[in-house]
C-alpha cells in the first residue's frame, strides 16, 4: 500500500511540467552560471500589467527552459517561469521583466554555458538608500546570492536597473553618483568578487524632475567591468511608468549582448 502510494507520488512528480530530474539537478548544481537581478520595478517586471492585472502573455523569448533555474523566496531552485519576481516583489502584481529574455538569449548565443541560475532580488519603488550596505534589501540580496552559490556555480554578473525613485528630489539625485559607486563597490567586496561584472541600465524618461542628474551619474560611473545599456528608446506601457512586455524582451537581449560582448565571465 505504502509502496503504491510512493510510486503514485513519483508518477505525479514526473508528470509535473516543472519537475527537474535528479540527473539534471546534479549537473546544474555542479556548475551553474549565476546572475543577480536587482533594482526597482522595471527589473522586477511589470510588462503586461494593466490596472494591477497581468495579462499572462508570455512571449516566446521568455518561455521556460529546463536550463534556466530561479532561486525562490524559500531559497530552493526551480525551473524559472514568468513572472520570476512574484514571490520576491510580492506586494505588487508582477509581469514580464528582462530576466527570462536575458537568460534565453544567453543560452541561444552560448549553448555551452550550461545551466543558468537567476537570483531575483528586485523590489519596486525602492531608492538607492534602501539598497545601501547593511539595509534589508542589500542583506537579502547578499544572502540569496551566497545561498545560490552554495549549490555550486559561478557568479557571473549583477544586473541592475534602478534610479527612478532617486529622481524625485534634488539632494537624492545629486548624491546618486556616490551612492551608486559605493553600492557597486560594497557588493563586490562583500561577495569577495572584486571584478564582478555589473550591467546596469540607464533610465530614460522619469516621473521625477531630476532625470538628467541620475543619467549622468549612471553613464559617468568610473568602475572597471561596469557596462551600461541605455533604455533610451524602449517603450513604456499604457501606465507610462513601466516598460512594456516587448520593451522588457528587448532589454533582456541588450543585457545579454552586453554580457556576452564583455567576454569576462568570471568575477575574479
Ligand atoms: C563550468 O563551466 C565553465 C564554462 O561554462 C567551464 O569552463 C568550467 O570548466 C566548468 N567547471 C566545472 C567544474 O565543470
Ligand atoms: C528612500 O526610501 C525610504 C522608504 O520609502 C524613505 O524612508 C527614504 O526617506 C528615502 N530616501 C532616502 C534618501 O533614504
Ligand atoms: C541571512 O541569512 C542568515 C542565515 O541563514 C539569517 O540568519 C539572516 O536572517 C538572513 N538575513 C536576511 C536579511 O535575510
Ligand atoms: C522604467 O523604465 C523607463 C525607461 O527607462 C523609465 O522611463 C521609467 O521611469 C522606469 N520606471 C520605473 C518605475 O523605474
């Protein structure tokens, strides 16, 4: 009886579309390419969300793949599926972000990369002070990354898309450059990855008035191995606040190209 029950459970597990066979998990655990995703809502993903309802349109570029895993809020790996930030950025309705498009694009261009481990950490409406060393989100990001690495793998890059919340007042805008520089340096130090590749996104239009100061800070950053892709020209959705699904797909591909072009795959 017990045996029957067990084999029944096993069959259910096998039939589950997101079940990763033990063999897959072993290879993936050995050598994942790990990416941290952090910042605000555009990194978390609001593509396809209108009036707090996600349309559940998942473009082909964002489909799940057994080689793309995601670290859940509960700190376990699962095959990633959109919206990949929902359990992390849980106070909001999440939609399509750049993460899945990024990962699929990397796999397509570099099939030998093996298993990709995404570590979603972005939280909507956060300013850079909320990401400063010792803050809650900073600690959670660090914790999640260290736990991701324990399963085996190499930290490949931090993808960072933030700044909108710092365009609201002039003091925050003027302090942004030094805060950003410190944030990147702290993350690298605390992860013991002094040359960790960082790919950031420069904002375009913003709600706050001090967009240009933030953009100048982003574009002017003087740190090795920091690449910037420009969101200029990417379309925002009907809310005028967040990138649309096609724009997030495109952004993911831009981030992937920046990563692949950098040719620097390791953090040391
Ligand atoms: C991990 O993967 C990289 C390429 O993606 C390869 O160079 C390296 O040898 C692999 N390491 C192990 C332990 O398999
Ligand atoms: C950043 O956001 C937090 C939470 O909304 C707020 O308390 C703080 O005043 C904001 N700005 C700075 C510079 O910390
Ligand atoms: C980080 O992880 C440690 C050990 O698992 C835990 O005690 C701590 O509360 C975590 N901190 C955060 C901010 O998640
Ligand atoms: C999302 O990104 C677009 C393009 O950079 C920008 O105009 C918008 O302000 C961003 N929204 C938020 C909330 O960060």
